[in-house]
C-alpha cells in the first residue's frame, strides 16, 4: 500500500471513530435517563394504581389499571434495553471499528461500494449509509468466501452477483491503524500468522477477523437439520461453532433467543473456557451444560451415577480382556439400541414389572393387580400409551380407596391430635357448604371450637357429624397425597427391575430382544450390571440406555422450546445419546463437532465414512458433513509430529507457521528426569509462555506429577481435576482427557513411555495430549518410548542429548 492510500485509510478511520464517540455521547444520557425512569416507575408502580375490589366493575377497573401500568413499564424497560445494547455495541467497536474491507461492484449498477466489516453494524447519522457492516450480514460473507474477481452473496430476495475489486484487512488498535494487508486469499497469511503467533488465553476468543472459507461454510449453514463437522485437532471447529451461534442469533433475531440454543460441552471447565466468545460479539450466552449434568438431573434422585471421567479412568487401567470393557462397547452399540427397542415391543406382550402401592404397612394395590390390569388393555395400544392409561386407572382407584379409608380406625385416633390450623380449615370448608361468608363470624366460631367453648349453633342438626366428616376427609386426603405423587411420577413401574431383567440368561435375552449375538463374557457383564443396580448405582455406560428404556416405557419427555443443539467433542457420544437428544429436542437442529482422531472414550461414534451411523440419524437428505483438514493451532513441526501417529493423519494440512520440533527427553533415572522437567518448565516461563500444561494420562498420574514437580520447587503449579470449575492461565497439571478442546502455549507430556502408553486403544489419547500444544511440545520417558513415538520418523523430532 502506498503512502496516499494509508493516509486515506487513517483519515477514514478517524472520521468513523469521531462519529462513534459522538454517538456514544448522544446515547449515554438517554441510557442513564431511561434507567432512572424505569427504576422510578418500578418504585412508584402501586402509587399509580387504585386497588378497589368492592364490585365487579371496580375489580375490572383495577385490573385494567394494573395492565396499563405494566405495559408502560414494559415499554420503558424495552427502550432502555435497546439503547443500552446500542451503547454497548458502539463501545465495542470504538477500539477497533472494523477489520476488513471489500470493494464490490454489483452487476447492473453504475458504481461500486466500499464495504467495511466489523463485529457489529454502524450507520451514519442519516440512518441510511452503513459506515460498518456486521460480519454476519449477507454482503459480508463475500469477505470470507471470495478472492478479488467474480463474487456473489445470497439475500432473502435471491442471489446478488458482481465483481470484487479489492479485499483488504486491517489491524487497528485503540483507533490507530497498525497494519493493512491487501490479499487475494480468504484471510491473508500475514494477519493470521500474527493472530496464531500469540499466546493461549484463559478464554477462547472470537475469530471473526480470521474466519476461513471452510469455517464460514459452517457458520452460515442454515438448511440442513443436522450439521456434522469432522475437524482435525486445532482446525477451529469449536470457534466456528460459537461464531455460528452468533450468526444464527443475528439472522433469526426476531424469533430465536439465546436460551433456545443449548451447547453440550465435554466438561464443566470447558464452559468457562468458551463463556466470553458470544458476549464479545454482543450476544447473550446460550445455555451450556454437559450430558452428565442432564443424566444427574433425570436419574440422580434414584441412582448414584458414575461419570465419564471415572469410566475412562477404569478403561485406562483395566486389563485388556475385561468383562466391563466388553460391556461398555456393547452398551454403546447400535445392536444394543435395537435390542432395547425390540425389548420394549416384547414387553407389550409379557414381562412388565410393577411395584405395588402400599399405605401404612398395607398393600392397597398389589403388583399382580397392576400387571393384570395392564395386560387387560387392548394389545394394539402402544406400550407408553398403556402405561398412561394405567396411571389414570391407579389415580381413580386411589380416589375410591381414599373414600373407604375415611372409616379406618387410625383416622378416629388421629382426630384427637389435630392442630388449630386443621380445625380452622375444616370450619372454613363447613361454612362454605352452609353459605356463610361473614369472615368475622367465621373466625369467632373457629375460635370457639378450638377453645372448646359452646357454639351458638351447638344444637344445629348434624353439624358435629359434618364437621367430623370434613376432618376425616382432610386427614385421609393429606395422607394419600404422597401416593398420588408417586403414581404421577410413575413409581408404580419397576424400571430398575425392567432394566435388570435384560441381563438374565443368554437364551432369555435373545428371546426378548431377537438379537442373535451377545458380547464376549456376557454372563460376567450381566452380574456386574445387576450388582450395580442392586446398590442403586449405574455405570456410565448404563445411564443413557436406562433412560432410553424409561422413555420407551413411560413416554418421551420433550423440550419444544430449544431450536438448536450443539454437541462439542461429538465423537465421544454414543448413538444412544444421539437418539436420545433427537427425541428430547424434536424441533431442534443439531450441530455436532468432533474429531475421530481424538475418540478416547469407549463409546465413541464414527463421525464420517461408511461406518458412521450418525449420518443416518436424520437421514442423508437432511444431513450435511463438512470436513476441516487444516490445523491452525500448532506449528508446522508439531502438526507433522502428531499427524504421523494416526493411520489417516496424512490428510491433515498444517498452517504454515514454523517453530521448534518436539523435544524428547528420556532417562532411566526418574529423579533426574523430574529435575529436567522442572528446569524446562522454568525456562518456558522465562520465555514468556503464560499458559503451560503438564499432561498426564490419568488423575492418579496427574497427582503424582504435581507432587513430584512441587517437590522439585516448581512454583505456582495448579492441579486440575474433574471438579475444577474454571479454566485459568498458568502452569497446569491435568489428565489428558480433561485437556480436550483446550490449547496451551507449551505442553509437557509427563510420561510418554511404553509402560504408560502401550495399548493401541491409547493411541488417540496420546495424540490428543500432544495436539494441545501451540508453540512447544516436550515429551519425557522413564524407560522405553511408547510405540506411538518409536514408530515415527526420527526427522520429526529432536532428542535431548543431556540425558542418557
């Protein structure tokens, strides 16, 4: 760029900055004034309303007066929110008003337009001229999708075509032009190099200034019911997904709110890591949860649930031929999903299990009676519908039994121990029957009765009998309330027994489910599962199938409000979990992000390819798969090292950012190795790396590493566990499975020996740990290297020569 162009750009930037400041100055008194008005209005709300309920007309006048005041308050609050949002957006623009520009000449027009792109729109004082376009606007999509030349963008009215004459990128800091790049690429390497060269942060940042073409396709995809993103480690899939949320909220702002979007995160710490992206773009955060939190909410009152991190700890330490490992794989499989569906059909004919309804150590309705009634219904009625009919019958039966129970001896005895409130309630009921509405008189009569003074109508015919009848009715009704609640909660179904019934004899299982094969060590799997159920506990691999069966029997609970579901680390979910999410959110579109190269859990699902059952969840025509093969997180040297560990890693393309090769340090002397690790940590900190992770295989190994490095004098170490609530910068010691989705300036692999990583099933866990590194990767081994390193070309790494 020549000096004249630079001067012109700076002058334009100065002009926009001045207009931003002027608009802020204009809005500030409006925002403050509306806030004060709203606060004052709330305070004086009831002063402006005359409450009078003497007559029907007075009541209606009071009602409409309140409604009018409520409408006025709502309008003031809406105006305040709107002005406040405008004020926030403009303040957000002020330090760096825009990051991109395209010059576009639309076909059929005599002149072109300069389009400046930023994180939100800003219109000139005439209300018509856009000084800045929001990056999510249709016209801004050309910035991400095209090089100079023929270009087009989609609008609700159709496609607009023309020619892009120029594409320019800016780095602006505090209103000053720092760098300008003219580029023929989607995003110039210069800008992206600078962004990627920075250190990792405690929170993920917005990537709107560096969105790549393939990421833009993810962000703006708005046609498919299901979007599956298979992306290499560091390909920006999670970042693109969060920008996608912001795009959806922008495009559908009239009918889509942030609380109608749900993100299922891999762990609670990850929620804090991504929590700033949407607010940075001026949007509210969507709902964020984990699948485990959902399971706890649904089943935690009945069972003690294992979480996925305890499960993976088990799989990482279990012997290779283990019944539970076989069970985990089977219980996450499409075969077991089919088996449960067929089991539900079998239950329509036989095998249902029920709990009898007991009251005061008596059985009011036996399990046998309930079962007989259930199978008396028309066999063509579906299982869940029959359960609903059964529930209604039980509630009606309880009404009949409640009436009979009023004459039970215990009721007579309880009458002698009633308190004043119960007598007062009875008298209120009695006076309603007699048509007495004089509250003063009623209160006096209650007091007379409670204090056992003679009543004025002591001799009234059947007064005492009616009083006792009401008290009996109240007593029994109150005692039956828990029974009614339990019936409404479907407690008459023996769900634990129904699930346990699956794990019986092998021939019985095949008969109930029509499955021809069962996994290896089936009898051991059955015993383990039933033993766990008997203690009111569930393995993690059983929780979703149990809940799925529960829904098949009881009927599906749905959430029709949620319109978009995002699943991060999607390869770690089973098909059970996807089927369940599909049923739970019937009106939602689903976006699944993952990397099968990081599929570290035993229930992992293939995201793409001929073996992917996920692609059939909504049908081929309603599903779109986007693959991201370029890795931006790590240097070229680290990507070359890590991708060589995977059988299909050759398709991963590193971004051209160089750095040091991974460094391998090995010693048979554990103490010497720990000392070396401590020295390396100190050196990395001295270089200015503020986000460093020592990654171990398991929680126990993380604790050992933390203790050992602390003893070596390493300062400010922080041990991360599954209960760590937030992600923070610093030097962390963390298990590999908790580091998923997070990046660090430097990573130290605590023990990369064959003793720790030797099974083929651990290859992806090791790969995941290594791919967390942005700039430096250091590996240590006390003994022989893991086969995953031994199999690599020696040119991909450096060897520390100071250790023998």
